[in-house]
C-alpha cells in the first residue's frame, strides 16, 4: 500500500525546496491564502506554495511537475472572481507576485517590458513622470500577468481597449518547462498563428506568463469627470446607448443602479448624491475636446431625464469618485451585513443593453433577491452582484439560478457569458451553450497539444 511519503507531489515538493529554499511553503496559513480567489467556490488547499522570482525557476518547476504529473496553478494577486486560482486538484500553487521588475520602458515607441507580478498601479506610478500610462483598469489591485491570463478589461476599455489590444508580446513557460516568446515590439505583424492572443485569456491552462510587453499611451492633456443621476434605470441606460451611437469618444462611462448607488453612498461616504441610477463619466483629450464631449453628453442626458450633471476636474475629486466606483463590489456585499454575493459578467451588443439590464433587474426582483448592478456600459458589459444569506441552505443555489437566467438572456441577445472575468470554475456550464460542442472539442484539442498531461490549472474552462 502506498504511503503519503510516496506521493509524486512529495518528490516534487522536495525538489522545489532544493531549488528555491524557504520560498517553498507548506504552512497551513499560506496554503489557505492560495486556496481560492474572491469568488464563492469552495476552497481547496494546494499541497505547497512556491514563490518564484525568475523565469528559470518557473521553467524548472514546471518541468518537475510535468515529469511527475503534479498539477500547477499560477497565482497572482488572488482577486479573480470565477475560481481561476482554486487548485481543485491540489498540487503546487505557483505564486508569481514577487516577479515585479519593470525591465524596459521605451518612451519613443511607447512600450514597456515587465514581469507578471507588476500591478497596474505600480506600473503607472513608475510611468507618471515620463508622461505615459497603462490604461487597462479592472478596478481591483491585480497583477498584469493575471490580467493577461483572464483577458481583463475594466472601466477604460470603451476608449483604450481591453488587455488583448494592449499586449504586444509575451514570454511564456510551457507545461514541460520550455520557454517561448510571442509577438514583439512591432505594432503589427502577419507571420503565422497569433500565439500572443491565444495565451491572452487562456487562464493559465496553456502556459505560465513570465514577461509581458505592453503598449503604452500618453497621459491626456485634459481629463474631466462627471456624475449624472437619473429618475429610473431605463433613462440611464438609454443615455449610454445614445452617447455611444453618437460616436462620442468617452474614456469611461459607468452605470450604477439605485441599489448599487445606495451601497456606494454608505460604503464610500459619497455625500451629496441620491440613491438613484447614476452614470459616472470621464473625458480625455485636449481642453477644447473634453469640453465639447462633456457638453454633448450632458445635453443627451438632460433630454433623457438626467439631472445634476456634477463636474470633477481636479485630480483629488476624480480619484475620490473612481475610488468609490472601484470599491463597488465591496460596497455591494456590505449592503446587507453578513451576506455574500456572486457576480454576473454579461456583455451584449450596445443596442441590446437596455433589454439585458432591465430584464436582469426584473428577474432578480421577481425572485425576491437584492442585487446591485454596476457596469462598463459603454462597451455593453455589466455586472450584477446577487446577494444571498450564507445561512440559508438554498441561498447560494437561488442566487445561481438568477445568474443562469441573466446569462441566458444575454446569450439570447447575441452576447456572452463573460465580458471580462473569464470562465474559471464559475462559467464552465455556459461555455458549451455559447460556443457549441464542436468549438469546445477544438479548444480541448488545443489544451491537449500544449499540455498533454493536463497539469496546468486543471478543472478550469472545461467541466470534463
């Protein structure tokens, strides 16, 4: 009979400890920290956590794990919302958060090369004095490697695009330890399969990203933010649709429904605002362009019932406003003390946005649920935090039933089950519905080609 000591993972743990010493941890508290993200999936403790600092260490650890068939789950900041970092088959949690070097900044070409543990905030602090910034802004403190893995988006995607449009190339360690480079510094290329885009959004199932080359942008000459409140949700959504169809290049346009606004007023101490549907907007460009854009949107909003178009032009006021928006998830789950929330991530064509959001709210109200809607509505993406009582035996499943209805409506309207959070564990059941069995078989074939032994983040994307 096999003993615990004879498990393949124990041989791997011993070898990794020889490689990185005390940066390999089997402590209970450290394993618990790496057992899940910010989602509501049941946690699973990895057998060990390896804090890596170089591509060479990642390569050698993956080669060891591949040799012994031990699962590996890449871990960044642990802020994912769909169970991406939950090591459902245990194994090694590969923590990349110490790989934080900014290796190159090429100001003339507006690109940079970084390690995957760098956060958006760290990069922008570094770039600020050079007149550049990185615009992809999911809101939470997350690593850029994790943003690549989940194909992250955020508040500024309506103008600057998602992470996919802002990555020029990657260094990736494959399951067997081989290191490859994709893309390059050129702004376009036509030379074979686009491997960069294949790894973007692969959720750590095809390889581990160890370097990222990013496209940078110039800090706008002028920035202005505004808040507009509405008598009902329909008016706020219709203002968004009209703004986008008019071709106004807003940098950010964020929707908060009445429940979410109530939560933010309490949590972030947003004085002077009412708990009614609200749009947060931001405009970038020259002073004249910013003024023209804002005045045009104000006119559209006023015509559709918006009022109190309040301006925030100084940096402190804007930062306070966007800090409240970024804390919206925490505000929502704090709305009812002791309750928890699951988050939808539907994205639909902009013309279908009103039908999707109003229908989603009606579904929740019909089920007697309290929900908070917040969304990057300029590109048709919204999230609905469905609150539930963890002490209610049926509470979690009731919340999931509402989520399924919301996603089903989004798919029926030509949308997707996930605009930016990814699939992980939470959206696996929707993947085949959205793409069909043939496409899913092709995805499984790609996975098998890159990772024949299935060691990379197993159990994610596919249910079997």
